[in-house]
């Protein structure tokens, strides 16, 4: 039997407060519950999922640089950095394994114009947005190749 494929699920700023943060937009699932779900969904899909969250942009860049070195597939919800970080654009550009962009809400349908731009999308094989927490399950499914 083959070892399960390693996948990183990386989450950007303020997502650690999921469940308490604007639940009318992001829902009531907590970050801990999301992380647990992602590992479970991964197991069902034959993936070895590691879930991380940071409020520090450099930390996310370090994780993406390591994913580039290790050729690790990434599911990325970069939260607000999605919309303006060119360092994030450059970090995503280096990835050679598939990158799936996820958003719990659909930023393109939200009133703030700054959310309508993504520096991640040009590098992503797919964007899953507006599907709530289930978007992470969909994103993981997209990384299953056989
Ligand atoms: C988000 C959407 C972003 O616009 C926002 O800054 C977030 C969360 C989402 O998951 O819907 O923090 O990425």
C-alpha cells in the first residue's frame, strides 16, 4: 500500500477565530473543528492532511517556501492577504504541486471592492469559494489524482 499523499491546508489571518468571527458570514464552525474535519476528510480521501493557521504573513511565506521545496500540494485560504500581498503572489508562483484556493465566503460577491482581486488565483488549479466549511472538503477532493 502506498503512503497517503501529504497535503498542507494553510489558513491566513483571523481564521483562528472561526466560529466567533462574524458568524453571519463565516458560520459557527470553530477553527479547531475545521482543522479536525480537514484531517478526517483527508483520511477518507487517502490524504495525510496537516492544517495550520497564522496571523503572521512571514510565517505563511515560510510554509509556502517549504511546500515549494518539498513539492507538497496546498489548500490555501490566505484570507485578507489574498487581496493585496505580492509576496504571497510570488510565494504561490514557486509552487509546482497543485494549489487550490479556498474561501469560506465568496469574496467576488461581497460588497468591498478590495475582495474582488486575488493574487492567489493566477497560480491555483481551482478556486472554491462560497461553499462554507465544506469548501475545504471539495478542495481536498480536487487533490486526489487516482
Ligand atoms: C475569506 C475571504 C476574505 O476576503 C477575508 O479577508 C477572510 C476570509 C473567506 O474565507 O471567505 O478573512 O478568505
